[in-house]
C-alpha cells in the first residue's frame, strides 16, 4: 500500500467524547502507523468565536492530553498545535487573494451562521474554508479523515489548491479527498434519543472520555429509550436502536444479542439494559481516563510533544511555503 499524506484537525472546544473517539481519534491511531500523518489542534479556527485566553489555552491543553491518552504517538505521527505554525496564516493570506466573495458566501456552514446569528459574523468566519484549505494543502495532503459535514470544505480546499496551481502555473498542490477506513463512516448516536453524539447538544447527550463512573451511571440512567415494545419481533425504535449501536461498540456481541432478544420478546427492562451498558462503558473508557489524569500532570511531556510537533510540522510547511513564495514572485535578493 502506498503511503498517503494525511492531515486532520479538531477544534479545541472542550473535552473529547465517545463520539469523537470512536468516530475520529480511534481511526487516527491506526492511520499513524500506515501513512504520513499530520494531526493538529485547530486553535486558530477557534478565534472566530472569540474565546477568552485562559479557556483557549486550557482547551488546547486538554485536547493534547486526551489525544495522547487515546494513543496518538508523537513518534509515529506529527502532532502539533496550529498556532505554532505561522506558516499556515501566511498561506491562508495568499489563498485569500484568490478566494471570491460569492463562493465563500455560498458555503453551507457560513450561510447557517449568517442566518442564525446575523450580528455575530466576521471575516474569519467567512474565510474559514480558506484557513482549512491552508491547513490541509500546506503539507500537500492527499487524504483528510473528516465526517460528512466537512465535505464541502474539502471540496473548497481542492478548488483553492487547483486555482493556485493554475494562476501561478506550477503543480504545487495535489488534490485532497475525504478518507475513511473501509469507506465506513460511523456515526455514534447521542443519549437523548436522536441525532449524533455532539457536545453542541449539551453535556447530557455525550459520554466524555474523562467522565467518572458516577457521571457515566447518572447520564446513562437518563438516556432516552421508549415506552417499551408491545409487539414481539418489531424493529427497535430509534432511541433504543441508538443504545444498541453504542452497545455494539463497547460490549460483547453476546451481551448485545441477549438484550436484542429480550427486546424482540418484549421483555427487555430498560433500567437493567442501561445499567449494564453504563458498566461496559466504564470498563471501556477506564484505561483512557487513567492515562488522561497521568498525562495531565506531566507538563514536561506536553512541552516536549508540542516542541517536536512544531519542528516536524514546520519543516513540511516551510518547504511548501518556499515553493509558493517563489511561484508568487517573492524572491530573495
Ligand atoms: P462535536 O459535534 O461534539 O462538536 P466535533 O464537530 O468537534 O464534535 O468533531 C470532531 C471530530 O469527531 C470530527 O472528525 C467528527 O467527524 C468526529 N465526531 C464527532 N461526533 C461524532 C459522532 N457522534 N460520531 C462519529 N464521529 C463523530
Ligand atoms: N473544520 C473542521 C471541523 O470543524 C476542523 C478542521 C480545521 C479540519 N482544519 C482542518 C479538519 C483540516 C481536517 C483538516 O471539524
């Protein structure tokens, strides 16, 4: 298998949850041993919402800690903090000169914000896809592991890279495409009966990697089910199927089948089912939670990881920027 260049970023907005882990980070762990991977914490992207400085720092630290606890290995991948690379905003600025207002205004994520928060939109939000393109193409990435919601941004990264190549008549940037192992996109459902597990739907909808056993038991006791099956052998309702989907990932297949059979015979007791699922989640997440608390105390490790990541990512970014500067006509005397 030929090695791809892979780039992916995550905005530091709080703690990682089970959805982030099973849907994204878990895949990164595998990819890091098979490809050239650049994983970064997208703190420049956070600025669109004006976080306060202490929160921003703590959130970046927390994601770094949790990434390491999940098994990202800074020796096998390049793990860095976006704001450690001023090369990224330099490329962003260059790409901005060829980004048209109309195409940026048509981006779905921008249109949503412009509609729901018309008094709270800024140029950074408008040009978010340009910054994301810079993140990706600065390492000449060919593959980007992101969810479906990011497909339009990825298409724009291809557009901006191709446009730069065309304007300056140089084949600098290859086209980046979405990437998933086995083409299987998994969506981890939330605990409130519908939709995906997402922190934007409140803490009760997610199981965080740092949640203690007590917190997990409490959240699971409140997880939405239904009024109970009344007819045998009917398909589970969405909230119940959601919990089966989670059970499929954290419990044994025998246990899943046991509860599916109970459901099919209308004899499932949701209280027991949810308690059992909570205990399996606790066991599943325990090693990660323990690592998180160890790494959190280890400032020296974090410093070292950030420094090495910055060095490795800068090397790749500097190479690309040099080509771009030359192509544009910035030449040294
Ligand atoms: P959230 O929706 O909680 O704000 P993010 O949008 O920050 O999460 O997602 C970060 C990464 O985790 C993305 O790659 C995204 O595709 C993945 N991810 C988030 N929630 C889920 C989920 N419920 N199922 C699968 N993947 C998810
Ligand atoms: N926009 C992505 C999100 O909201 C995060 C992100 C920023 C990203 N830059 C990236 C993802 C580059 C992949 C590659 O989830």
